[in-house]
């Protein structure tokens, strides 16, 4: 599993990338055989209608036989945005793989 971290408009503190990679590996380690790559983007952005700057953490996991799984979290604190996004991507990958095992394919109406 390849992990790529990108930051934009954010001066990451020393050790930030190692911390984020460790969190991702911990959250997704049990799914490692199903994951091709995980891309994390951390930047300063505000969701529409927000009152002030926020940090955004967007994670995309490329899951075998499922495709891309995406989450996006905004928070005033960058570390909190990352932690919440990591937690959500773990839950979402688990959900998608369990649906695949059960033969339920999202987006298919029938």
C-alpha cells in the first residue's frame, strides 16, 4: 500500500508527515491487502458558508474491486481534521468491503 501525503497552503510542523502516515497505517492496516494507494491532502480551506479559515483533510483510498473511497473533513485545528478524516476513512473502507463481501454493490439499482 502506497501512502502519499500532500500539503498545500499549510506549513506542516516537524514530524507531521510521519504522524499522519502512522495514523493511516494503524487505521487501515487490516485492509492493507485490499488497498492500492492512499492519498492524503491537508490544506487551508473553508467550506462554503464557514465563518473563517479552516483546515481540510481529504483522504482517498483506492480499494481493490471497489474503487476510490473518499472522505473530507474541515476543522479549525489541523490535527483534529486529520484525526477525524483518518477515523472516517477506516470506517468507510470497512463498510465498502463488507458490502462487497455481502454482494451489495453501491450504485446498482435492481
